[in-house]
């Protein structure tokens, strides 16, 4: 029997478990570990709460989790409750699917000011991640600035621009919904170092900005290259730029009925965050241009915009684990196409950094399983899950199994406000209690 441990229960983890099932069938056993008592990683706490159709992919992972060859073991922090070395003794292969849960630093003076957040923290706040449930951002000012030109920046801007009634059907957590209902914000500025042709926003998500109740997007027509240049773009990128051009053409009569503005400020690099009494108040920005290699370079022209709230959506990094080689510059585990050390592998964002979509993790998972098959073969001789259970028992770990998660899931659905699919528990202790593990 082949025994495999997967650290992380997000898309990369479950796609890897699915690949193990297809490779070895009943001849392999998989234990999926997570530091939280709940599975699915960024599907639960990273995907925008008003994008429920995307979260539906968790049903595929549930089918894997309910099979006889896969176990979910939540509430276990690898590197604290159990070491990588101990797992390597128990399992034929250990796969790190821990994602990239940490924000990259903005590296701008003033980023330590109050009401300045990274997107992992801010998105975690409105999605109910236990680590960020107490964030309590101040929305009493008028101007928010979102730094970045990807879909996460777009999600943050959209969430800030929506009115409470627009969250019907979403699983945004109650504490965030209450705070957003009392928000005084009237403008969100999305800063991008490069231009409209270089955005990483997908057309479906970008198009949503044109259908908000009180908000209207704004783009400066002068930021666009000649329209004939759009033909050089990939089809998806061309659709996104078409949306941006339509935003630039929105008549003022429409804006008069939509007093909240979502403004795209292209060719804009934040250089300094300014504050008063320890809180951010404005951002100093340098105008940029594209050099011959397509890189944004400063022009020496500076200006300042108000900013009572700043959310930096500029990328993520993997969390190091003691005993695992780490590439500090890339913010991920040091690996050779998924191989870290003999018997130790990584997959998903932990392998390649924060790139691609949820579906990108499926071929990634199947690829690393092929390498495990080459290196380990059919396995044999190691204790696997039985050995871990004995170790957990000696350490008094409160393991949360998938059946325990189903109790949490059921309780969250029952406590949902009207029109919402669930109301998440945001404290680990509450989850443990509901699961019957207190």
C-alpha cells in the first residue's frame, strides 16, 4: 500500500488526491492535512463571496474526500503539531499544497500606517478567515485606493462599491456586511503601473463593474493606445480592453445617477503613503510610461491622491516550513518542477507561485503524481495514516475529520441570514466546538 500525505486542502491538494486515486486506485491511501478545521482553502476564504458559481467546484473535492482512500485531517499545523521529518517517516511521499497565503510587501514608505492592508488580509476579513476576522477596517473616509491590476484588485473594488442588497446570495460574513453597510466611501481608485493593454483582469469579472447599483467605472480615454492596436491582443485580453473602452465612454448623465466612482488610474506607481496620527491619508504617485521592453518606468512626474483606506493587491507568498528549502526571492518552496527533496514534493502556488486559475492546479496535481510514481513506484513498508493517528493521540491533537467538517457545514447553513447560503464561523474554537472536538 502506498501512503501519501498532502499538506493543504485547497484546489491543489484535492486535485493531487484525485490524481493519486486515478494512478493507484485502491492501492494508495491519502491523508490531506489542513491547519484549519475546515477544508477547501481559497475556495472558502479567497474566492469572492459574490462569486458562488466558482465556489461550486468544492463539490468535486467533496466527492474525493468522501471516498474510502482519502481522509481529511483538519486542525493540524505542519511544522508545529508535526514536523515534515516525522511525516516523511510515516508516508512514502509528502506533497506540500499550502498555497501562498501571505501578502507580498508593498515596499513603499508608509505601508506600516493604519488602515493599510494586503489583499490576503482584507479578502480574508470579508470572507471569514479566522486569522483576519478581527481586522475591522475603517470605512469612514471617502476615498479607498486599491493597488494592483489583477482580478483580486477588481474583487476588492467591487466589494467596496456594492450596497448591502447586492450581496443577496453571497456568503460574505456578517461582520463585514455590517461594516460595509455603514461605509462612507464614495470612490475607489484602482492603481496600475502599466496601461490598459497590460491588465490581468478577466473580461467576465471586469464586465460586472458596469452593472452595479450605485457605482460607475471611469477610465481616462487618454490612457489607451490607438484602438487598432487592440487586434494584437489575445482574445480574452481584447475583451477586457473593450470593457475598459466602454467605461471611458460612459455618459455623465449615467454617472449622475451613480454617485460612487470606481476609477482606473493607469501608468501610476505608488511611491509613498502619507498619514496623520498614524493613519493613511493620501498616496504620492509617480506617473510611468512603458519602455521598449514593456516595463513601467518612472517619468519624474508626481501627484498625490486622497486615500483613507489602502488595499495592496500585488501578489502572495508561500509560508516557509522548518526543514523545507525555500526560495525567498520567488516566495515559494525551492523545487525542480515539483520535486523538493527525495520523497518531498510541492504543487500549485507552493510550487510555481501565485499564478493561473483554480483549474490550473488540476494538471499541476496530475504532473506531481507522475513524478511520485517515477520516484516511489508502488511504495510499501511505511505506516501511513495509522502511524499518524498514533502520533496524534500521544500529542493530544484534536483532529477534525471530514464527517466533523460536515457538522460545521450543516451548522453554518442553518445559521445563514435570509438569502445567504451560509454564515461562516470565524473562530477556530467555535468550529472545534460545533465539530464536537472541544
